[in-house]
C-alpha cells in the first residue's frame, strides 16, 4: 500500500474547502432525462499511525455502497434512468477509471467544459445503452482510527512548544480529522462533451457517513436541478 503524507495529500486533493460554482455546457437541466447512472467510484484512505494515509479497499467498497444508497434519494430530482451501469470486467474498469480521471482533470483546469470531449469508452457505453446522458460520481477521502486524531493534536502541540523554546516561534498546525471530496460529471453523448461538472469538499466529516454524502450531493446539484433550500 502506498503511503502519502497527509498535509501534502490534502494540498493536492483540494484547493478549497467549499463547493465552487458548477460548470455547464449549453444544456439546460430540463433537457436531461433518463440519465444513466454509472456505478460510482470511491477511494477512501485510513490513517492508523502518524499522519500518513493508506488506501483501504474495504472502506472504499463500503463507502461505494453508501454512495449508491445516497443517490437513490435523488433519483427523481436527477432524472435518473431505472437502468444502472455496473461493469464487472477489471480491464474495462481500469480503462474507465483513467477516462474519468482525465475528465475530472480537464474540468478542474478548463472553465469552458463544453469544449471537453467525452472519452471513447464512455461514449461507447452510453451508445450501447442507448442513452444520451450519463452520471459519473467519484469520491476521494480519508478517515482515522480511533485515538489517532487526538494523538496527532497532542503531538503537534508538543512540537509547537518545543519549537517555541528553541527558536522563539511557536508554529502549530491543526491536523485535519477527516475529508470527503465528491466530484460529479454529467456527460452528453449527443453533443459529445461534458454537460455539467461540480465538486464538494467536506473537511472534518467522515466520508463513510450517509448524511454527509447526501449533504454533499445536495450541494453539488442545487441551483441547477433544484433551488437552494
């Protein structure tokens, strides 16, 4: 398992801790119907020792199930099809992951998302299922074992005190307890581009809790599919 220093991981993963304004093409939400939900991806890490996170297959699989359950809450609001796309071929899954990573990266770095062309595999999957629109949800995040967070706070305070005694400058950085980052993409097989992109970053809240995921999904799509409550 690959370990990543937590503060660096957070800096790379999310440049902000609030939901940015969503990006859209010329497609209006009323045009989106019978949207195919592609089985979501979840990448959750666990911090057991120190401040380094290790990817957890088991927690990620559990959270993926919670994501699917949470999306059922929004089935009608998101105009989702009764059909769902579940891929079991590992080679196809890996190719799909790469294409989704490319779309997320492109959307993060391009405010004009209608110029982002959908990728070959995603286009093929939509065509085979005779769907114009597809919904892609990806979650990244981390959580900690019991006792790790408090231990890290004590450690940081101790280091700050020592730094103050040695240099006269006390530098204290509060550890992040947990993180959940959701990315949502709607792809358009008719216009061959990305129709919608948004993300939600929730710090300090466990990525494995259904109420947190529902809160994030609501934030991502409000003022597009529905008005802010």
